[in-house]
C-alpha cells in the first residue's frame, strides 16, 4: 500500500504545476481550482493500482479532471468568487494594471460560458489539443467539439466585445 | 485565434500550486471505506416526506416582517436553537438536481436552480416547501434573490442568436420585467424592492422595477472595461460589493450610492441589519456598521449573516455551522445525500431556517446536487413544550 501511495505522490508531484494551471482556468478561482483538482485526484488515487499497472494514468487523469469540471456544479454560487489578496497586494503599475484588466475581462467572459464550452476552449487554446484529442478528453464526438468551440467563441464576442478587440490587437503585434 | 491562447497563458499565471496530494489520498481511502460500508439510500422517499412537513409548519409560523427584527445596538443575547432538522426539498418532475441559492429574510420563500450541471438551468421558488418553476426571458443563468413580498430577481442571456446580451429580470406579482441598462445583472433585492448588481460591468442600483440604473461611486478610471458589482443590499440601503479596478477591493456604499469604507476589510460577503460579514487582513470578521467595530470570527467559511448578526456557513470540510457571538452549532446532515460537497446559502432573520445544498458523485457516474433546508426549534420553544 505504501508503495502504491509513493508512486501516486511521485506521479502527481511531477504534474502538479500544469494541473494547477488547468484547474484554475477551468474554475476561475483558487478555491474552486483546489477543489476540482482534489476531486479528480481522489478518483485517480482510488484506481491508482490498476491505472499504474496499465501505464495510462495521465490520460485517465485528464479525462477525469475535465469530466469533473463539466459535470460539476461546485463553484456555481450566487456570487462569483474571485481571488482578492494576491492582486490587491501588488503595486498598480500602469503596464501591470492593463494586464490585470485584460485578465479580468477574460475571466468575466469565461464565467458566462457553459462548463462544456469553457472546457473546450481550455483544451483547444490552452492545452493546444486537436479536435480529436479534445473530443476524447471530454468523452464526446468531434462534431460536438466543433459546434461547442464555434458557439463558445461566438458567445465570447457577444459577452465581451472588448475581448475580441484585445485578441485582434494581439494578433496584429 | 492565437490571441486567445496567449490570454489563457496570461490568466493561468494567476494559478497557485494547489498541493492536494495528501488530501486526495485521504479522500480515496475514505471513499473506499464508505463504499464498503454504505448501502444506497433512496433520496426520493425523503423528498416525499418533506412536502408534508413543510405544509404542516406553514400555519404555525410567527408573522414575518423586517420590522420584527431587533436592532443592532439592542441585539438580545439569544441562545442558538438546540434542535435543527434537515429536510430535502422537492424537485420538479423530470429534474434530477437542485440547489438553494437564497431566500427571503423570513425563510418562507427560498430560491434556487434545478439541473445546473446539465446546461439547462431552471429557476425555482420553494414557497413553504412547495416548488414553483419560473419562466423568465432568455437562457437562464438562474435566480439570485427574493424578498419577503415574493419579488424575485435573476439573470439570463437574451436577444437574437449571435447578439445575446445579459439581462436582469424581476418577477413581481407574476409578471417578468427586464431591468433597464445595457448588459445588466441583478444579484440582490431588499425588502423595499431596491435591487443591486451591475450594468455593463459597473456596480449599480435600481431604486424600483422601472427605474434607470444608478451607477455606484467607484475610483475606477473612466476607461475601465470592467469595474465590479454590488452583491448585497441591506434594508436601510447600505450596499456591499467588489470593485476590481484600479485594485481589487471590497466595496461598501452608503444608501445614496457614495463610497464608504471599512478599514482592514479585504472581502465583504453579505450585509444584514447593519451587520457585515467578510474577511479582514487578520481573517474572517464581522463588522457592526453603527459602531464600526470589527470582531474577528474563529470559524472560517461562513457565508451568510442575518439581522441578529448570526452567521452560517461551511466551517472546515462539510461541517454546516450556525454561529452567534461565541456560540456555534453544527447542523446534522440529512440521511441519504451525497456529502462530497456542501454549500450554505441561506439563513433566516430568526435563525430558525437555514438552507443550502449537498452534492457529490457517489456512484462515479453522475454528479448529483440535493437542495436542503433545516428547520430549527428555538431554545425557548423547546423549553415550553
């Protein structure tokens, strides 16, 4: 049992940085990210012995992380949670302030998407996965990935026109 | 769309290192033990009992009304209720999950959403435990609050396809009204029907159903794209919220919409009868607006506050707590609900009705959320029986 646990610890330690980033993008707040990651890792730990023997724990973890997010309601509170302390402690330099605003706009806009749309965008544009791999991670068809991506981008433009502008500005640079 | 990829990477830089490895190992062990020990329990049968229980208590309730609430300065040293009984609230036919998100100060009306995780959110009101489905305009984000007159507020996405905008709606006397203002969102309503939220990313208040929104004072630069929102309003008109620019900070507004301030506050979660629940630089705290005194709170995770200054929330993992002054009461978990997650979203002014939801994924196949209400007997009621 101890050996199993140590193997699990080692596997997770090596991936915790990237996993934390994905969890944060999916949930949009630190509590939610921690919560989501823990839920996914509990599932992984529960099947660790078999998954480690089969040699594909990574694929399982990605699938379960996204599935947990899409099917969960955990951070759906009446009031959106946004971290306060880390940013408030920073000095508000002009460049930094512009960055802060840009991140805020994206975060606000992502909050207006459905969970599946948000997951599709993170998989496609952050994890840089193909449509086929995205479909596999979400357990849906490639057609669904296409339609959800298209609808999510359309909705982003609607709920945050300023974001579309930012995307265009960045593309021009 | 490379711009979006870069934006995602910028946003991901805000992530911390969430080291939950040991928690996950403990959780997996707990689950293994629970799976071995527990037999499945039918939630449906619990729900059926609830309706009868709620109907029975409707007639015996004391008269509601904000005027009955004690003032902050004369807050009586009431003891916490001794017995709280959890009840699972009923769902509508065809729906499998539900969450309570708020209620009116008397506790007679609760609001919530069904099937949030299934991308077909449906807002509901539980009036004395009887469920009523709402049909606001647009694609729902969900109902957010209700007052004692039964006026509810919520948000939707509405408009022609491809040109949808967020709209704030009000349900009053059976009629839906859309609040004025572009890209409006409503988060709370007080007993006088004053509504707070934001308009195009700027904190705002609506003095009536038909009023133009009044923007609340902020120090944000005029060109700021997103400023913040007002999330709660007291009956005397004081408003709490958050402003995200030029620095992320909690906001407190006077009834006239000008900025007030609470030194040392880093977050303000809720306001009721001059009590403000939030977080100070040194941890969870409660402020008395009349004396401006700040009291530290030993329990973390409290999310609601009532007219007596009592607080409720999830302290530590899954422990639903009701807290008053130095007293704390842990509420029982209803039988048969998944308990991986929990949220406390409502506390009545008399402290005798609490609500929230439990959830989890007991089978590993599908996430379920169960709306729950607690009815408590006050210490004096118990003694007189």
